[in-house]
C-alpha cells in the first residue's frame, strides 16, 4: 500500500465512525472503535489533533475532533473566537466566509464587511457580528478545497460547535475509548477581540472552572500567539500554558504596545527564559527547528529544542501535514502539490530530534510515526 493511500485505508479499516448529523448536537453516534484498531499510545511524544483531524474533515467541527480522538490523538485543539453575545465557538479566525456557507445566506449578505484584524485587512463575515443562534443556521465548509477536495463532500453537514460542546464531546469520548482525551484550546486574536469588547479569556476561564478542568493535573493546555494574555491567564489558570511562535512577524499585543520584539526574538535563550516565567512550553512553527530554503530544501536542525528544554520548556511544533506542498522538497513524492508525500518520515525526524509533541492535521500518520519511532 502506498503512502499516498494508506491514511484513508487506515481510516476505513481501523475506525467505526458515524458522522455527526447536520444539526450537530452531540458530535456523533458514539460507536466504539473497531476491534482491529491500534491501541492508543499513552506516552509521548504527544499527538495533538490540529483543529481535529482536519486532513479528513472540515476543520473545527465535532466530526473533525471526534475522528482525531478515534484515530489516537492525545489532545484535540479548538481555536476559540467570540460571538456577538459573548459565546465561545470553535473557528480558526473571526472571519468565517472561508469556513462556512454564510455567503449562501441572503439574510446575512448585508453583514459582509472589511475589518482590520491585528494589522491585516480582512473582508467577509465575522463571528462577533452574529449571535450564537444565528451562527447555528450556518454549516461548515472545507477551508482549503483546492488541496483537500475529498473534504468538500462534507460541506454543509456540520454546525459550528461551542467550546462547551467540544468539552462535552471530549468527556463522552474519554469514557467510551477508556482513555482521557485532552483539550488544547487556543485564544484567537485576543487583542482584537478585547478591542471590540468581547475578550475570550473570561469565557475560557469560566468554562474550565465550570467543567472541573482548571487544575494542575487536568489534561489541558492553553495556547496563544500573544504574550500579554498568557501572562494574565497565568494568574488565573492552574493548567499549563503554551506560547505559540509564528514563522514570521511579532505578537499582536507587542505590536500594539510599541514593543519591537518579534517572534524570532522570543526563541533566543533570553526570550525563552522570559517565556518560562509564565508558560510551560512553546509551540513554534516547525521551520524554527528544521529550516527550509525558499525552494523547500531542508537545512540542518537548529538548537531550539535543546535551548527550550534547557529553559524548562516543552516543545510542541506545528503544523504537520501529509500533502507534498507542506513537506520539505526531499520528502515530496511527486510534482503534484496535493499528493501525499513522506509525512511519516518527517514526523519521525522531529520525534528523533526530541520534540515533546506535534500538532498534526493527520492523526493516523502521526500515530504510525510514533509507533515506528518507539519500536526497538
């Protein structure tokens, strides 16, 4: 079986998965995994289902999160944004034109607008202009259909979930699969949402408290690309925090404050020492660990993992994907950017380099890589 076809075949053979209904209340049918499914791993490196199993289902849907858990993810990762009435929902961005069917709803045509989010102009529809009840009338769509055409077969089938629904799904699957599924929420654009009077942090803290998850031993990480809100959350949360490090630019809160530090400054030894004062780890773009040139050629690994570990920080890089266009040139299988390349080999490389976990769109690929990595 080729690498290009293996993940889909694994899914068909190793999971029993009944899709969430179009009205989406409980995240799925609760069918158990097939008897032949591989036993879930319990030791690191951790496998974090990036936006769920977004290589196979539209991202940030209960269907995507459930599939990631059934494939063996240790954690599922919801990005949190706010609605007009202050509810936390799972979307990658406040702009939802690219991930829902909102453009097909004439009743919302007048809400299309242009806003500046963290210095970038965006045109579309924004969650903060919709109540939760209004968002419930929309359905999710595949964000990158040109890359993941198969995922478009699920367009229009799943609702936008609330954070509480993600927690409820996590609780149900933990009981059903006989292992605790972790959650790894990200506060999206906190400076922006604070500027429009809808900060995401209070709702996050309240949800974790209400569900008994604000404790040191809870299987929860909280992450952000900004620094200031993590410092504030450090005062309120007992769960570990992760400082995300984007591949370029600077944290929006530092830019807004006139602070000249960039993400590159945060991964210096001095920057890592500062992060260690409020966070348990970092989530860097994977090219901070294995740089690639403009033509995709991989270079020699950096010292970032060792530097972070020396500062007492975990390292959870992002994002690992199967398609050639997301892989370094030497791991691509063909000239077709959407074909699957040697993604298992890339995952194993990072495991060997010493990462503590990875964010992946393809949970089954990472599970196989971890199995190979841990097999003597």
